[in-house]
């Protein structure tokens, strides 16, 4: 096989790889159907935290609230709530909603994250 | 000979192209697939969707904001949101979950079915029943600008409107300028006096499932009451269930399939009404064939 043929083959492989990548990343990327909540878009995450905060206004059960928040990721519940509160402040949530998130944050700051032992 | 060489070269090039294509697909699908970082609730795993519904219902139990709960349920893209709520409530009862966790789901299903909140939202902490920040899957920044204009105009008169400058679909930024004093909390009304058996009717309708024991529980104003636990016991077992998990049949409705020739005892947990010696009645169809009919027990508070 001549060197010009080898070059042609290398070019063909490169074109094939490029086409494959375009098809796999753009035209028909993998579709996720069973995703966990930790990759929810930020506004959905914040709305979820707001729901937890609203429920907390009613049941005043910080353990239940922390359990619900835990599904949003491995971060401590207080951190998740803080992020949601910052988003709410930036995006003009109502006073009642911000108040609910603040109340939840106060409760979550009292919760000891699992795995951290008291001295 | 030269034709053979041409074919050979073309074949090599084609094989090389296909090899490259295969490598590209393998890399883009398996080695480094597209990573989702901005998923929406509709593609959540089933168990997380269940948890999402629980949180929606718990939030609704606090706010009684039915439009917002409905909007949040729509995010899950269920074909029958009410049916999903009812089915999940039944699954949770079957798994032995507490009434405290199950009842909000049943209550939300009931309220969605009847189209209004059982408890007025004005009696809770949250007063805005129709203006809220729940994201919408279909909404984009441009659509927001187009659809929110009337609201925005009203609000811009009072406060400057935040700039929509972020990349992702934002929440609808809504400024509520009136300060509303926090009202006192009004709990969900609980059933009052004991339930009394006011009707025990045999139902001989061949179209109904045989041996179906149906319950209807009503309050003193003959309004059906959801979330009431009923215990059915028999010599070899016991079953517990709640009213309101089939809102399409009535908020105070529940049912249980009996076995022929077995005697059951029925107890309504709240109020303590006890009905012993229940069994499926024997019915005869127009052709003279006997079959097990149903029974309807109606309970009412005084």
C-alpha cells in the first residue's frame, strides 16, 4: 500500500470519527430518562427547595425537610437552602417565599450533617 | 487490473470511514456521552418522581395553593396526574406508610378532582394563589417576555423589573409589593363526631365486580370525607385502607373485594363505628344464575 493510500485511509477514518461524534453528540445524543434530582436545572432545584420550605412551615419537622433536601445532592441541607435563598433573592421571589426559605435555612443550620460526630 | 486496484482502494476507504464512524459513535455514546446538567423533573427516575409528588403534596398541605400544585405536577409530565397521586397513595398505604405522609397526597388528588382547595388559601401563610415562581418546562425567556407583559407592566409601576440576563430558562421574576400581614394558621378541619352506619344496601348489578364491598363516608352536612381509615378483618386476616384514594368515585369512597362465604367485620378507625358479620350477598341474574353481589355501607357523622 502506497503512502498516498495510507493518507487517504487516515483522512477517511478522521472523517468517520468526526461524523460519528457529530451524530452521537448532536444529532442523536444519549437521552436520559431516569435521572436523579441532583442534576435538575437550577430553577427546578430552587422550586423543590421552596416546596420543602413551604411544607416545613406546616409540619415544623426539620428531619423530614433534611431528608427531602438530601435527594438534591451530597451537600449539607443548609448549603442547598442557602443557594436556593440566594437565587430567590436574585430573582424576585415574594416576601413570603423568601421568609419560608429563611425559616428552613435556620432549621437546617441546626441539623448535624450525617457522618459528622460530635466531639 | 487497474479497475481491481480502484475497487480495492475504494473498499479500503469505505472501511476506514466506517471504522472512524464506529470509533466516533463509541466515544460519543459510551466513553464521553452528553452530560445532563440541566434536567427537568419529567425525566426523573420513578422513585424520585414519587418523592417529588410527596413534596408537592406536603407543600400544598401548607399553602392550599391548588393552581401552583397543579403547575408543579405538570412538570412531571404524567398523563394522568390525579391517577398517579391516587396510585402512589395506595402504594404507600400498601407499604405501611403513616397516614400523616399519605393523607396529603390523597387530599391533593381529591382537591384536583373537585377543582378547588378544601381549605381556602387565604387562611395560610401564602397569599398569592395565582402568581408564583414555579418554572415551566415550555417557557423560554422570549416567551416570558411575550406572555408576562401585562403582569410586568403592572409591577414595573411599583418596582424596577429584574433584567432577564441568565442563560437558562429563568423563573418568572415577580415582585409583590404589597406587604401582607401574616394571617393566623387555620388547620385542616378534622372529622368531628363518630361515624354511624346509616345504610347497608345489597347491590346486585352484574356489571360490577362481584363481592365488592363499597364504603361512602360523609360528614354531618352529607359531604364526603377523604382520608378516613377503615379496617376490615376476617378470620384469617386484616386489611386497612383509606377513603378518597379513588376521587373519581367520590372523596369519601373506598372499596374492598370480599371472598365468597367469608364473614368480615368492618371498623371505621376515626369514630370507632363497628359493623360485624358482613358477607357478600347472593344475587340472581335474569337467567336464574346465582352470583355474589356487592354491598354498600354508608357512614355519616351526626
